[in-house]
C-alpha cells in the first residue's frame, strides 16, 4: 500500500511539473509542495496509528474511539486532539449547556457529531452529509462509540428543514414533548462555502431561534463572513473566532517530540488553503 501511495505521488508530481512555462512555474511549485506535504502527512498518520491506535489523545473529544482514515481532509490533527484548536474553549463550554438537539450539517465522518454525542448524553444529534460514504462512516463511528441510538444520519439538508428544529413554547395544542427537536438547538455547520446560501433567516425564519456555530469559508467565497454577520446582527450575539493555523498542542504524546520539526508541523497542519474563521452566533430569543 505504501509503495502504491509513493507511486501515485510520483505520477501526480510529474503531471504538476510537466508544463515549463515561466509564468506558471511558481504556482506549479506551490501545488507540488502542498501535494508533497499531504503525502508526508499520510506517512505521519501511519506513525500515529502505530503508537496510539485510533484513540483521540486530547482536546474536547479526548478518549473518543476514532477511525483509521477521515472521509475528507486531514486526519492526524483529529487523532492528536488539536484539530480546530481555537474552537476548543467554546466546545468545552457548549457541551455543558442545556441543548436538546445538536444539528450537524456537513458532518463528514462524524468527528463533531459523535464527539458531541459522547459529551452530551441527553442530546439527540442529527447529522447530515450529501456524501453517502461520509454517512456510512459517520454511522460506523457512532457504533464504535456506543451512541448510534442517539444519532440520526441523513443526506441533503434544505432551508425548509430548519423549521423542524426551532424552539417551541409548550402549550396545550403543541407541547414540546410531541416534537423530538422542539427544545433548544445547536447548529454546527461546515459546508465548504454553501453556508452563504443555506443560512438565510429571511428564507428560513427558524434560524432566528437556533444557536449557530458555522465555519465561514472566506478563502473560497470572499466576503461571506461579513455577509453572515450582517444577516444575524439583530437576532444573535456574534463572535468571530479566527484561526491563524498555529497550534499550541501542549498535551501531545511523549514520542511526538522525537519526530523531526517538519513532521511535527505537518502533523498538526489541517490542509487549509486560506482563512476559514468560525462564527459563533447565539440566538437572543432563547435567553
């Protein structure tokens, strides 16, 4: 398998560097560097799996039984527990709040869906991803962690679906107990710039009553962060959480310090091509 991986990298690099035009050469070299860095990250991943298995080592989801491979993107940072480290204080706070439902749109392999389910045993998690393989992997991760009975996994999520997750006031005609998603809802959204289209409270008024943690893919859609903040300025208390790519990662295994400095950097690199700040938007109507 390793030989095959090396061969694939060699072939891809040959393609990347095939064109010798002076005007494109710098961009080609950058692409080649990123490709090599991802290849090296996979090699480091094998080292992490050898030493630690699939147990998440630290962070809010420390102790979670994870997977041998993520459905997309980086994997090592998740195993080490430093993935999206700027969010850790907020996640550690949110898991102790009285949410009834966690709605995870763009769940991928279930790192957050299952992580939150483990930390919030009274919560129902509804996980959505349009990738069928991601859905299957999320289900497997839920089973590995014994919380498959509290996680519902599905495909596409539309604006109209938010109505099912708005907060309801108990009444004789519609008590909260009759609606499985009627209590306070936390939304985690990571959908590669499609957040601009989906998170529109004018089209989905239920969003006014939902707490939202969304990754804003500024590097893919410049201006999306400010656009979202403007949309929710009157209905939510908003905090922008920047991620400059640096990681403190203080609770790492002892063997990790024996890696070369470059490998240590690549181990916590999350493969991002540019800014992806997070917006924490707490609905004022639920206070």
